[in-house]
C-alpha cells in the first residue's frame, strides 16, 4: 500500500518518464538518471527519480518493490535527501550482472557499499530507513525474511530531510519499477 498522506505531501526530485497508480506505484525511470558525487568517477549526477515527503528527526519509512530488473546499474529503493550534497540512497542495484543490496551515503562526496543478493531476484524487497538524531539505520529483506542490517550512517541532526521511493537507470531507457508499498513505520528501537 502506498500511504496516501505521504503521497499527498511528496514531490519528485526529478520527474520520471512515467508514474502510474497501478497496484501501488509503477515508475519508469529517465534514461541516464542517477545520484552520485565525485568519488572515484569524478562526475556529479543529481537526477534520481525520487518521490520524497518530509522525514523527521525520529522517523522511519519502508519502501517495497519487486526486484525484476537486470541491466547494469538499474536501481531502486529509498532516498533520503536534504540537498544535492547531503543524501542517502539505499536499495538494490545491479552491478556486474548481480543484484546487490547496498547504500550510497553522500556528505559532499559519495561512498558506496554493496553485498550480492542474487536469490532476491523476482521477489518483493523491502528497504527500511530509520532516523534517530545523528544516525540513519538501513535494513532490508526479501519477502517476509528477517531484516538484515545494510548500513548505519551519520547524518547531521539539524538537517531537514525528505524521504521516499526512488529509481534510476544510468545506462538505459525503459527501466520500470513496481513499488508495492511506501509507508511510515516506527523507527528501529535499537541497532541490535
């Protein structure tokens, strides 16, 4: 279910090619869309197709989507953004032919962490981002498996963030992601 209150408060960072309300939210990413700043590659991309709503200092959202994409750097998940230089994206990105659960944390420059999840193909993936003061905790799972910790990242507690589903298609046209759920949930009570 896509929370109607979140949807009403949301706006796109960059408009996708298409977004339809069909059994959730079906989004077709813009060709060449991505989010990255400088590190290793030297380029800046700031045109991820993110649908973001206000995100509090103690808050959490879950985004669920079907992992049915296969092209290099196709990606979907949750985006938390304060500005072009302060953001976190987390989800599943295809890298070298393998879907990888991971996160990019950007404080002026981006970093990237991934772990392969080939057994998640064709399944519903849920990514949860919790914020508590100066920390963002990202967890993910496939279907109803237990959540696994993906990342704990620093965030300035004074930043005003917006959060929600996103997708990008850096290397092609035609990536369409079926988001089946986006809702506010209780933040993680503890790291462990």
